[in-house]
């Protein structure tokens, strides 16, 4: 049983490392986007306020 668990652990190490790497990148992107000003949202609502005033 010990050899089986060891072999499984060895096989799972690469996917686990890939998962951690991908999760870290995703987390970094989310943090970057959440710090970015929401200029597009502001412009959208300003434009909606002017809709039909032409």
C-alpha cells in the first residue's frame, strides 16, 4: 500500500504544481482588475443618462 500511495503522490505532483501556477496567475489577474478604476462603467452610465437627449 505504501508504494502505491508514493507512486500516486509522484504522479499527482506535476498536475498539482500546474494547478498552483494557474491559480496564482488567475488570482493576480483578479487582483489587478479589482484595483483598476471602472472608467468603462462610469462612461456607460453617463452615456445612458444622455440617451435620447439628442
